[in-house]
């Protein structure tokens, strides 16, 4: 993982002074640990004292929108503000290491004091892990046998790291060719669990949640333009690429999930290349990559027993940032070349998803600053110019795309629509169960990654890729953590896994190099902790998804629904049912009669509204995923667009009636009942067809009668 020359240089740079010396002025590691205490004290004080008052500054007391009835919402301004304040601690520590640590004279007892701080940190981590297994968290991701296996692997790696052959880079041509092929094969097979048909996902997957992500692509196929007349929750650019592929190969869930499988595999191979460049060893990278890959998989499926991917995090939110991480590693490894193309890609990742994109952008700046070459003022000037050029290019590409497609510039409000609803409105948020827990362990891991990167930067340690990617993983992890701090539920914890796994792998590289360099010393507590962490992730390699064999996966994918299964159980394909087709595929004329009109504008408040509209030759104008309408303003936006398009018919999921039913009646809509469209629903039964209800705008049509067409439209 480090050449003999680089190990010698590192040893020389950290060689202790004689015992006669009063202090060791360049022992940055000890100085860093001593700085942990004041930085932690300041951070805790800021979090406790300033969290409540600053929350009124960061979060408006009154939201600019009104959440619809029955929508669970619990704004968390204090919790969100306190997390933001908690990020000051790692930055203080990094600043202290860079500015103060080189000037500190550590007394002889400084090493002992640093060891005490390390023991206290280890105790805090242990208490958090134990607490996360308790009833407050309800997490069952780590079993006792996994902790035992991680301990054994820690001892084995600590002993093996003292052997020269493990520390030396393995650059044989066979290893360089075989390692990435093994990574590709194992990842491709492992992630076959991501591939479904509309039938098989109803039996062994999560068809409901998957519908939300799939429908963003069908919104593009349906004629809408993200950032103009559609607000995406998961990605504003990925749907264009997915829509092009679906247009070429078939508008089916199978094609869509094959694309998510391919994107996930490509993302993870990018992580492999990051580790290869950081270790300088293809086999060493493979040994670290396999735990990262397996842990990322379980972070995506969120269940050890029955993996059910829903694609929201992996790959839709993580693929872009990890693509940027790979480009950063390449740039640092080459040591030359223009930086603005990298910032251009980072800017496009922001356009795709603001929350994860900003985290990746901040991480990229940190990596280039921590590991860049040249004087800091020159570095800052060059980075500022490259950033301005790259972000301008990204905005220009986004503007050209929306102008060509919709004749309008991107609307920034569309880019942050759901971030505001979730963050400011508190929709779907839940309080953090306890301060002690797995998220605290993750936070401390990112802080350690940033601190180690700073120590390496100050020491000008060799291997700038490792230094830069440590900084990248720490900063990105902190930024990505905002998602979980909002949705602090047990199923949300796995969203932390992909960036956490990368940080642990990079820290393990540092630990192995340190053990190889200091063979005569006992392993330090931080080194053992890093090895234990990656060892714990390594246990997931022994827990592959059920039916891992490719032929078993193909059998699962080919599974068909039993004949006559209701459409509600297969919402990711147009049901081959005449009654459902008649119900969905017709709109009201000006007399309130149900007729067929090709490409008629409708509004469908359902998780797969755009898919269903596409299948039955309708045009869904809802600028969101229909079942993601949480506010009065979103509902009014959809109804305005329906009226502007000349439409009058609305399809609403039955489960959404408590949320929007009264609002629709107040706005002049009538529901379909067995006796026709009715505005007065007292003692009236609304017609429900496979989970959908039908409404018309009484301001545009007469509702005195309704008729069904003789021949329903056929689904595509």
C-alpha cells in the first residue's frame, strides 16, 4: 500500500526525538488528539446553547406553504440546526491541526494524555454501538457473530500488516487485470437483486416505493421537463438518460431496473478505482472493496433477511457523487491537468440533486485544497477560477437542455421544492431516537477521516490521492448525513452506509500503513478501531443476498403473477383489464360523459400516474409524482396546470382522499359515484377501481350524467 521509499520518508518525518528532549514538537498525531478535547467541548456548548435560538434564523417560524390534512409532518428546526452546529467541531479540529499542532510542544506525558483521549473515544463508540442495538433504535444490522468475526479479522490484519510483503504494492500485470475483473463479476452478480419485472417486483420486491422513482422517468416520457414543469425528488438529470434508454429498448420496469443495476455497478467500480489509486495495489484495493460493495448493497436494500431495493439512495442519489469522487481521485493521481471539467461534472451533480450534489461539491473542494500542490494562495485562486468556469458550464448545459425541450430556463424553485417540503415543512421527519447510537459512530468516523487528512496534509505525506479522498469522504459524509438527521427512522440508518464504508476503507489503509511502518510498536487504538470497522463491514461479504447464483436470480426475475391478479398489486405496468382501462383511459366531455380522447390532459395523483398516463395515451400534467403532493400549493399548482391544458378529469388514489378529498370539493370538483359525478358526497359511495377514484371539474363540465365508452382504449 506504500512503496519502500515512501515508507522510509514517512518514518523519517515522524522519527521521535531523544528522551532527553523536553518535547516532541512535530508529533502531529498526539497534538491532534489533545486538540480533540477543547474542540469537542466548544462543539457541545454550541450545540446545546445556540441550537434553539439559531433555529429561528435558519428555519422560518412559518412555512411559505400549507401541509395538507393527514400528511405526517413534524418540523425539526432545533435538531437540524444542532446538526449543522455539530459540523463546526471537525472543522475546528482540522483548523487546529493545521494552524496550532505544528507549533505545539508536546510534554513527555502528552502521549499518555493522547492515549487517554483515545480510550475515551473508544468507550464512546462502544457505548453508541451497544445503544444502537437496544430498543430505542431497533437496529439489527450487526449480529454478535459479526462482532466476533470483526475482532478476529482485526487481529489477523494487525499481525499481517507487520509483514513487508503486505505493505509492498502488488503491481504484477496479472493482479492489475484480475482484480478489477473479479470486482466487476462479483458486483454484477451481487446486484442482480436490483433487477425486476413488473410481475416479479409485486411478489418479491417493493413495488410501492419503486413506483415513485420510476415515475420520474415516465414524467419525462410523458412530455414534462424537470426543473421547468416538473419537480423531481430524486434526480433531475438521470430521468433524461433513463427515458432515452426506455425509448430505445422498451418502456418496461425490466429495462428500468437493468439500468439501475448497471448504474450501481458502474458507481461501485468507480469506488474500486478510488481504492486502487489510494492503495497503489489492485489486490489491496480488492480486499477493501468487497466489504464496501457488500455494505453498500445492504445500505440500498435496508434489510438483511429480505433485500428489497427501492433505488432512492443507491444509485439515484449516490451515483453522481461517487462519480465525482472517482474523477477527483484520477485528478489527484495524475497531478496535472485542468480542474474545471471536474467542477463541471460536480455542477451537473448539483443540478441533478441539490442536497447530495452540494455535499459532493463541498467534498471536492476539500479534497483539492487538502491534497493540492503549490502554495495555498495560488491553489485558492486556481480553484476559484476553475469552480466559476465549471459551475457556469453546468448551468449553461442545464439551461440549453430545458430551452431545447420546453422553451424555458430552469426554475431554481423546482430544484429545491421537495427539500423545502421535507426540511421546512417537516414532512416525513422524525426525531433522533438518542444521541448515543450508530449515527454518532458514523459522525466520529467522518471527523477522524477529516482529521487524518489534515495531519497528512500538514506532514505533506506521500500519496496525495489518499489524503484528498480522506478529506472528500469526511466532508461528503457530513453533508449526506443531513438526509438521515431528518428521517431518523431505523430504515433510514442504511442511507449512511455507502459514504461511511468509503471512509472506513480509507482509514484502514492509513492504519495498515502505520502498522507496517512501526513494526516494533503495539498497534494504536485508532488503528485497531479502523481495522475493526472495516472488518465489521467485511462480515457482510459472508452474508450474500438469498439466491445469489445468477440462474436463481434469473428464475426470480422471470416469475409471473398469477392470472387475474388485481391491478393494485401490479402498479408498475398497465393492467390488461378492460374495466380498469375504461376507468382510467377516459375523460369527461363538456356534458360530463366519459369519452376517449387521445393525449387528453389529465391529473393523476398516484405513485405511478405518469406511467399509467403514458400507457393509456393520456398526458398527465401533474408537475410532481402524483402521490408526492403534500401541500395545498402543490395541489393548486397541479389543478392550474390541468385547467391551462384544457383538461377537466382527475384520478386520485383512494389512500389520498383523506388528504385531498375536501380540498377538491372546495375547489369545485365532483367525484364519480354509482349514480354519476356528485359534489355532495353525503351518504354517497365513491366508485373505486383498483385503488383509484375519478373526479371532474364542475366549473368546466356539466355533471348531470356520465356514460362509459363502448370500447376502452388498449394499453401500450
